[in-house]
C-alpha cells in the first residue's frame, strides 16, 4: 500500500468524508531542509460531517489525529482544506 493510500484509508475510517482529494506534492520539495529526499508533502481537500461545529483548528486536529502515527515519520507536511458538506470548496 502506498503512503497516499494509507493516509486515505486512515481518513476514511476516522472521518467518513464525502469528499477526499489527496495529492502528493513531494516532487516540488525535493532537497528542502527536513525533507532532503522530497518525500511526504501532501495537500488535502476533505469534506466531512465530523467538522460540523468545529473551528479551523479543531478540524485540522481531527485530521492530524487520524494520521498521527504517520506525522513526522512518513508525512513531512500536510496542507489541509477541511469543510462540512454545507460549505462550498
């Protein structure tokens, strides 16, 4: 299973999103400090009812909690756009 697939599976299980769009931006970061090999840079768009009533920080915390075992080991950076189904992207 690829890292992308593993992240998506964790997010599906934890947040049951109606939209989950994750892309790997690692190639854009090769050689930068902290990620010399360029690995582990992702951008996420996620829509879930789990974010209802949550401020931006709370939404990000829910995402980070779902992938915490991968953070700072296999995921170097994760950019997040988290919305509820009633919010437009």
